[in-house]
C-alpha cells in the first residue's frame, strides 16, 4: 500500500510540475511538418499551431502575412493559448477570403497580442468570442 501511495504521490508531483510550452510560427520559413519548438523549426500557419498547442501554451508568430493562400483556415479557432506577434503589428492575419469571423475564441484565457487583422468580412466582427 505504501508503494502505491508513493507512486501516486510521484505522479501528482510530476503532473503539477508540468509547464506550458512555447512554440513558433513563421509564414516564410515555417513548415507544419516541423516540431514548432524553435524559430528554426517553426510551423507555417497559425491554424496548425492552434490545433497543436495546448491551453496556456505560448505561440510566437513571426512577421508575415497569414492568409488562405498560405494555408490558414478561417475562422482560426483558438482556445486558451497565448498568440504573440514577435514583431508587434508586423504579423498580419489577412482574411480577405473568409466568409465569417477571422478568429474564434473558445476560452476566456486566450491572449492575442500584437497582430494586425485585415480584410475581415464586413458582415461579421473580426473576432468571435465564445468564451464562457
């Protein structure tokens, strides 16, 4: 019984020590087949990063234009991640082909910082917040 308690305690400690991860996106040099763990192995799209990063993870987005031609799928659904433009205002999400919102936020703890959003469909707000 003591051995089981020790194992359970160790698992609890290890679980509580888990930290959020940091990932990278780069429209120019990125590739969604990469691991996304450094600027040199960045993912290509914010859409892909939003599906791979867990809640509370940080995604550093390099300067560039992120649009449907690059592979973005609108609305980009984010849920609890922190998306940060590494060069404020130079990471542009261009949704000129989007038929709806540009970003759909599903969790109140989501952060978007330093982005420029262009060409949002005039019939919609650029960002839809579904957070409770």
